[in-house]
């Protein structure tokens, strides 16, 4: 029923606000307890919303969404939206709510010195992880591993999957540029919110350095700590299905940290047709075997170049390296991606070819590979 002055009821207003989502967390501002106060007087509604942090970059967006949503409620004639910010205790409670659903027994325990408990253990570390983890590896640099990762992530998202990407190539990070992402992740208490592009959520050291030309000069312990932060303290959103991890080339510290931290992960190996590159890539496969990580398959990049449509491909980097590697490892060859200038240009422009030129041959192969991976590594039933 309307209130005594003919406007909407408080319950109607709150119910309408359930449809307003926090753009970074992807959850209703009501469920997140961001709505502090609602006052209704006839057709006038006043709402106070608590932002997760004082300088929240989504402040204006949330305010507009609240106003538009309430003005669509019958009887509402005027809306006054006031924005505040959560206290440290409220933020901590919010983080705990977001981490609900952790494996049984994994509760936060305060430290002996009275400090707040650490963030909840990542769901990726449970015996039955909620998302499939696929690490993209290569034996050497320059084979297009990051290009493949960015396009596979976008292709999975275009097929309706909820996808996250960790750019674990700390020294040579390039995923932010390839996905056209800039900015810094929002920090709520000690939880980071990844940046997002067209349904793909991304975390990279590139978001945490002053600019993309900054050199990261770290030893192994710092790399290990950073990667654990990306795994444990990033909120990837509800219902994440695939987490792709772009590894640095070779079998060094980062690869070992990922392998030891995420034993349920699957590996995809990227190589070029050149026998030397395939031979080096085999070492990544051997590492996966030693740590008992399942290898999903091999992707051959730079498979050939057709100078004109319909012309026989020129095998600039040889041929057959991907197939030979797959046979040696006893895994399928997932696909052969041709050399395409548009593939390079799209990466430099921050718009993956599967999205910017979906009808191109390279895009078709990449989308086929993404679907093949989804078949071989299906998402567990919820």
C-alpha cells in the first residue's frame, strides 16, 4: 500500500534499490548493506548510500543508478541521494560477507596480537575449486603467449562465460595493454577489485606501477608474495567459471609458485612451428608432468602467412612444431593460429581480434580453441 501521503512505501523503495548493483562488486547495494537510510515523505524519497571507500571512482555512477531506479517507482516524484562512506568495521564486515561460501572449517581467526584476521582463503585453493584454472605457458618468449591468453579470455567471455585473468608475467606484463585496460584496482580493506573489460576481469602488476614503462626489479620472495595476493586477496565476483593465468616464459619462480599454490590448475602450452621453439616449450610440459599438473593441449601460433586471400600459406617459421610437441607430450593439438597482421594490430590497440575482427581466420581459430578448452576442462556443476 502507498504511504499516508500517497507516495510509495519504504518497502517498495528498498525493493527497487535491490536492482542497483555496485559496478565493481556486481552485487546489489542492498545485499551489500550499502543502503544506510531510506526516508519517504509523500512522493519524495531520500536515500543515504555508503560507499566502500571515500574516493570510490564509481560514486557518480552509483548515485545516477539509484536516482534513475527510484524515479521509475510509481508515486516517486523527487529523489535525494546522499553519499557517505563505510567505516573500517563496516568494510571488514563487507569483505567477510563477500568471502562467504568458503570451504567448511576455514574461518578467519584473529591473530594473537589482536590484529584483524587475514582475508579468507581463496576458493581456488579448495579441494573442489569453483572455477577452472588454466595457466598459459611457453618455453620461451616471443611466441605470442600473452596475445593468445587475452584472446582466449575474450573468446570465453563472448561465449557467455565468466572469466578472470591473472597477468603473472610480472617482469613482462602486457595483458593490460592487450585488453585496453588502464587504472588502478579499488582496495576495500585488504581486498582488491580487478579491472574489467567486456566481462573479463583482470589483475596485473601493470595496474600497480606508476606507468607501463616502469621496470619491475624484484627477487623471488616479492614475486611469490605478489602472486599470492592476486590469488588470495582479489574479489573475482560471483560465479567465476574460468581463471586464466598468463605465465612468464620458462620454468622459473613464478611458474613454480603457481604450480605449488594451485595444484588443481590445468596447463596450455603455446609454441611456434619452429622445431627449436617447440623443443624449448617441451620443458614447460616436463615441468607440468613433474608437479602433476594436467596439460590440456598445445597451441601453435604463427603457423603460416597467406600473402593474399586463397594463396598457399608461407611457412615463415617452419611447420609441424606444435603437432610434434603435442605428440611427445601425449596431448591434443588444440589449434594452429596463422600469422595475421590484424592479430598484432588488435593487441597493440587493446581490442582482441576475436572481438575486433571476429570473421578473420585467426579469430575463428582462437574461438575454436577456446571452445575446445571449455570442452576439455568443463566447469563443475554448481
